[in-house]
C-alpha cells in the first residue's frame, strides 16, 4: 500500500503558487501544442491521491487517462521494474532479446479472449499498437481498406489521426491523412434518432450497407472499433451491435480489431471489455493500463494473422523495453492478486448509483453510462439532447478547485468521464462523488 496519506488536503488555491511558477516555465519551454487539463505539478502519487508541489493532495478520478489502474508506483510494479533497471535498461529486443518481452507476450496470449493459438508484438504507445494492427491486417488479407466508426479515437500519428473521428484538437491543420480509411455509424443509443431501442439493429444495418456498397467488403482489411468509445464520450454501443459487426467481419474475411487501449486490463469490470458480449477479436490492441504507468503497448491476436508480416516488418527501437515489460508483469500480478476486475465492478456499482441519483435531481444530466470504473455523464440542455459543453467545463473546473481530478471528453465536449484507480478506497471514492454533487449544486 502507498505511503502517501489517502486523504484530500488543500493548503492553497488550485493551482497553488509553486504550480503557477512551473506553469510559467512550461509556457516558456514546452510547445504550446502540448495542452494541460489541470496545471497542478505532481511530486507524489499513490492509491487514489496525487500530491502537488504546493502540498495539496487531490483525489484522482483520472488515473493518467486510465493508465495507473493498479495505483501509482504499485509495489509489484516498482519491485519488478526496479530490479530490471539495476540489471539493464535496454538492448533492443530485435538485436539481443530478453525473457521479459517473451513473458509479457505469453501473459497477453493467455489473458486475452479466445482459446485459439495467439501471438503478440510489443510497442510503445496505443497509437503504435493500432497502426501495427492495421499493418498486420493488411499484410494478412492483402487488402487496403480500413473501416472505423463515428466517435472513435485511435491516436495522434498520421494513420491513427485518419482513423480518429474528431477533428479538433486531434486533426485540425495536420492533414492530409492516410488514405483508404472509411467511417461508418456507431450505435450511440442516447443520440440515435429513432430511439435507443433501435440503435443496435439500425446502426449495424447502416454500417454493413455502407461497407458493402461504398467500399466493397472484399477490399476491407480490418474493422477497428473500441468496445466502449473512450475519447468519443464513453459510448457503450447498444447491445447486439458489436456481435453483428464481428460476425459480418468473420463472414467476409475481414480482420476484426478490438481497440482496448482505454478499456483493457480490468477497467470495465472484466479483463477486456469485449468479453461482455462474448466477442473474440482477431486482433486486440492494448496499452494504457498494461504497465502501471510505464510506456508499453501490444497487439495480440490469432497466430496465423500475427505471423503474416515478414521478419523485420514489425518492431521499433524501444518496443517492449525491458523495464516496461517488468512493470507490466508487476501490474498483471497486482491485477490478479487484488482481483481488480471485481474492484472495478464495485466502483461501478457505487458510482452509477450516486450519479443516477444526481441525474434525477439535475435535468442537465442527459445520461449516465459506462461499465466498471469507466463511467461518464453526458450533459445537455434540459429536456433535449443538445450538448452543453459550457456546463461540462464549469462542473469540471469546480471539481478541480475542490481538489478532485476529473476529465472531460466526447465529440461535443459535453461528457464528464471518471477513471479512478481500481485500488481507490471507497471513502475517497464517495468523497469524490460528494465533490461532484457539490459542483453541480454550485454551477
């Protein structure tokens, strides 16, 4: 357990004077394109708390965007990564390999859905994992096209910007983008024009019709989808949509890629979110929660698909760094020993109940959604589905001022998302929810 006291403590305004000094240094030294949500500069973090340079301790409902699921500096992560750091920091797996990379691949082959033969390749970031999944799918199918979905987010490289739906801030001014990327509807129940009860069937039918008529299924290498759209607004596709799309892919020789970068590793109450509807993807991309905060990502999938790329076609200088691999093994150890899927489900129960009560009180809360410790509220003008991004920002700022780290997201900028560490104490969780309630009352 972390030595950092698990309690909120505000000794200055947020941000405090030392954080403001560092913000001035950041403005002078760091490119303006690197934005900051909450400019408190952190010195320590652990459990469900982050501590800043001014001595303020904030409750963490962000987990570094779903990364520190096992808590910051988790004991097993520090122990394993520290031991590896003392042995060697890098050789490049493609030059002189090491066991840690193989161990992580074995663990992912075992943990990911499906009992078929699997293989894994390791990379540095979620965007790299998605990009390599597309490379592998194209190599396997000998086809060019990639299908993605409305509200999807897949990264900031040139190809993954093309895959990402939202223009600002991810794509604005950065084109032209990679070709042969096609976007189809997502079963977004809250915003489906004929009602949420029709979203799964109608969205799937529309998507399949667009693929067959506008692209030709025989030209599609991969369908890439987040089982719950993350940056797009924590949108859980209406039940039945994912199985229908996965079956269409199977029937047409298309590689079905589950982008589990934000949803994976216990976050939604299961090891992987696609398990909820029994989806067994051909390829699954992971990152974020994989290594307790160290940069690591992976593509795991059917052995015959993974082996389609020629030797030397996959990799990268730092891919599967030995220290990051050791951290990943520590994170997985923690997830198993502490049964973090169960803890995520408990967090989901508490948060959903409290936020649903909030929805009954405030008509601006259009929907409470998500699974496990990946929960969000969408804010709208009362009685409509018109997005209220201004209110969303105001609530987030009120939470920040009161010592709670929260994030916003959504295609329309009107979703408050909550990603607490899976090891957070229930007292801190409830205190954070109290702050959210007070923020709504205040704005």
